[in-house]
C-alpha cells in the first residue's frame, strides 16, 4: 500500500478487516513497528474521532503523531497551478508539501468539499497535490468525495457483528441498507460515497441504498447496489442500517427539504431483521436519528466509533511495511 485515499488502495479488504479485529484484541502487538517514525496529521477542517483515533493508532504502533490545524495555526495554502498569489493565500502547496515530506514518514490529511463547484471538489485537487509533491505516503482522513478510514471501520463493525452472531448468517449474506436522513444544512456526499464504494468492493453483502428522488449519488460509487426510493421497502429484512445525510449531487450542494419522515424510529425497524443501526457521528439527535434508536439496544454507533482506532492502525501498519 503506497497511499490510502480510497478502497482502490486496499488490495485485500478482508485482510484489512481481519487485521483491525486482531488489533482490537491485542493493540500493542506491533508496538515497535513505527519506532522512530513520525506521522503528521494536517487538518483543513475540524475533527474529533478521526483525529484522536489516528493519533491513538499511531502511538500504539510506536509512532510519534504531530497534529497541525492549517486553518488556525498555519498560513493559508494555495493549490492552483500557476496562481498569482496576490490574494489571501500565503504559501503554495508546491513549497509546503516537500518540506512536510522531510519532517514526516507518513502525512495524513483531512480536507472538505466547498459544495459549490462539483467538478472542482470531485477532482480532489488538495489531496492529489500533496500526493504529487510530498514524496511520502499520504493517508486520507476524509476528503471532498470519500472517507476511507470511516468506511473500513464500518466494515470492521459489520464483520464483528457477523462473527458474534454467526448462526444468524449461516449460508446467506447480510442485507445492508444505506439510508438518507434529514438534516438542517447541506452535507457532503463523502461518507455515503465511501461506504457504498467499500461495501460494493467487499462483495459480501446484499446492498441497498435508499433516498428520496433527486438525491442520487455519483454512479461511480453506487454501481452494484440496488437503489430504492421507498425507505420502508428498502428496510424490509435489513440486518444493518447505515444512516447518513447528504446533499444533492445533481443540484450540487443543495439541501433537500420536506423529507422529515425519513428519520428512523423504532417503528421504522419493525419490518427489519432486528437490524443494527449505524451512523458515523456526529449526529443531530431527533433530526437524523431518534433518541430511542441511538439509546437503544440496536445501536452500533458507539462500537462503530471505537473501531475507528483499529481501522487506522491496520492501514498504518500497511503503509509502514511498504517503507
């Protein structure tokens, strides 16, 4: 693994999942692997779970983790080729990235879409500029179109549940449903894109995506899934339900209102196979998901967030072993 930007960098998804579960049982089994190595974690937008889980994972591998918030602690970066820098940006990525490549062994970057220009966001210019100029492995901590560490943690959580209740899945694949949820502001498609991409690439599930009409995701991420616009139909006999809001891809960044009934409640789960419910967090209670689900026995949200450490540790192990 040279970089970790999407599922395309994971040559063996099942092996990554199994490695994550092994680390959960024995976090310090490779505590010397990253000795005398440093990871730089650069944040262009806020983070809690991604930031902390990556730091914990790195330290359990013996690495030193250094966090830098570019927006509040550093110069405003320029990413455009041929830019005339007579505005608000102070330093070009061409100058910053090679230096960071000398300071660190792995560079982890979290960026975010503008939700204004779809073509620009989906080019992933910021991430790919660091790949081009840093000269060291780049680890995505979320980007404009994907959140691969989150998606790996999601699959680790699903596999963990399947192993713990193996008799429920004898001779059949689990039915996983990704469902859109309401929100008060437009959110990017990155978590939904990434989850769909990983589940499809994994190939070990019956995968359904459900959302109101007009909220279709980019087909490059959903190919292989069944898309249903009736939420209750999609939830029929579901084993796992992944809840997430996203704004419109077609009318890029638009908030689609008038679908408050898409918030999951216990009544929504009546036709499921006692489905476990997932969400990447943070979650707006009683807007995206009801209290009764989040605080109930079918919620995997806390377990899922905890598994972020083991996903990051499995990926860092792979990146370190290639150096």
